[in-house]
C-alpha cells in the first residue's frame, strides 16, 4: 500500500485532513511532482478528490490505488488502461483545473452514466492550476502579479544583456 502522507509538511497540524483526501494528496504528489504543501495550498484538494470519485466511481479509484501500489508508486509503470487514464485525468485536473474527457474505451469499461465531456471543476480551479507555478506565471484575468512587476524578469530567469545602443532621446550621443 502507498505510505500515509507525512503531515509534518503542513504548517498548521491542528487541521484534521480527512483520510481519503490525505491519500489522494499522496497519490497526487506522485502524479504532479508537487509537494503535499503545494497541493493543499491550492485549496482544491477536497474538490479534486470528490470530482475524481464522482467521475470514475469509488470502485475504479480503489483499483487505481491498488494498481499504483503494485507499480511501486510509479505512475509510469501502470499497465492497466483504466488506471493509466485515471492517472492522466487526475494530473490534468491538477494542472489545468479541468476534468478531461476519458478515452472512450475506458469510459465504456467504467460503465458510468456521466457524460464523457471535459469540464472546469470550479471557477477557482483556473487560477489555482499548477500549470502557472511551473513557469512562475500568472493566470490572465486572475491573480494579477502587482503593479510594475512586468519590468522585472521572472524568478530564476537569467539576466538580460543590455544592447549597446544609444540612449533614447540623446540624438545618438551617449
């Protein structure tokens, strides 16, 4: 079985995390490469857990957890098509805030009555998507970075070389 989440990464240990969500976060760490702290910081953990269970069913989630454990916790080693598709969908959900349409064969195998269409999990899912954190970006139309921040390079970017050109407005004299 996949080891329990190490809760020492949480700043406020007095907050009780429901066990299914804690397990979902542990799996999500493996799928996204982000820490439990980063995933909880989005505020989307409960919603994404519930969305996953609602879309594929508890039984399929249970099989996925068992398959992931059998693969040593490595999503790249999943062999079952349904488990690979669930892993893809959960990763997609975390990065973009959108539950994707599942492969037709998987949707059919799950026997779910839910429509197999992509949808945004919640309005706040867009600005909380992990995609923005991968390049220190900000979602357009949400979470503005602040006045004048456009003038500075993004964190971790190499310094830009200044071109050797005359100063603007000096008529060519420097």
